[in-house]
C-alpha cells in the first residue's frame, strides 16, 4: 500500500515557469498546507540549511519579495487563470 492510498492529498493548479501544472497541497506531514509537486514530498525531512538560508533572505528582502509576489498575482494572466481554476476545488 502506498502513502497516497492512505491519505487524500488535495490536487491544485500551480505555476511552473510559464505554464500551469497540477500539484498537491499537503494535508498532513511536515509540509502541511504547502503546495508540492509530488505527494511523497509531504513526508520528507526538512532541509535545515535551506530553512536558515530562506530565513536570512526574508529578513533582508522580505517586504520586497511580498510586494513583487502581490504584483505578479494581480497582473500576470497565468496567475489570474490559476486563481480561477483553484476556486472550483
């Protein structure tokens, strides 16, 4: 029996480069609530080095990153389409 047979992971649409692809939102595991490309990633151990690196980057550029992400979600046609597709789920 596979992990995906036991747990029901929610499928969502997400951006990958310039295309919309199907991904999964973890409903359990260490990455609960995060969108990942495969169900197995929900249960992988966390990479501490990456976590520390992102923490430093967010401390330095957090507001700038947030503004840029907000603008992309508001303006980019693909982002708008993905938002519309995910509302049906």
